[in-house]
C-alpha cells in the first residue's frame, strides 16, 4: 500500500528535479529534507516534508466516541527552498533570479496532472506564502521559501 503523503511529496520533488528555470538553466542540485547546502552546490532547491494536520470527514463527525482512524481530510505543509550563490554585498540580480525560479516552479506544479490526481477532487494545492532573506534583519544570502498547503483525503484502508 503506497502512502499518499509520500506520493505527493515525491511528485513535488520530481517537479523540482525536472524543472527548467530559464531556457538553459536548471538547478545544479535538488535535495529532499537536507539541511545546509554549501555555496558550491548552488543554485539548488530543497524540499522539506513539513507538518501535517487532519480533520475528520463529514461521515465521521458527530458520531460521538467513534474510534479508529477513518477517512480524513489531511493538510500537509511542505516547504520548498530556492538557494542561489551568495553575491553579497551587491546581490546583483538575486531577486530577479529567485522570482524566476518561483514562477517556473509554480507553473510546473499547476500543470502537473499526476499531482492533481494524487490530491484528488476533494483536495487542494495552495501557495500560502513566500519569504526571502532579501530584507532587513536577514542574511541576504539569496534564499527564497515557498510555503504550501496541500489537502487530500487520507484513508488508511485505501491508500
């Protein structure tokens, strides 16, 4: 039995690996659940699995004392990071490069039929936020984080 969460995360990662950022550029490296990425490994992308929360579907709500793990709507919150080479202090073109990566990835996710099938008709894929380190009080190294909220039906008996 294949885990739906793992299938979705694998597909998100496959989308990163296959991504063409510009006509000729791809990420030098793509990682899943990796911490520190050295400068010589960039441009790179990292997918972190993130947290997950669930709620019972309507068929199980209000049953008073229902036991077991029945069908639930589950919302996972993976994080995708884009990392470019450090160009401090001038940081020439870093913002443009990060925004280009963001747009290319979001377009690829939007067009990913396999991902839409995994999420299903009751699910949703949402970009809930974007953050960069190109602001006051941050490192200014050249990182962008995309926060996603992905909802799908989890049924432990039918994965």
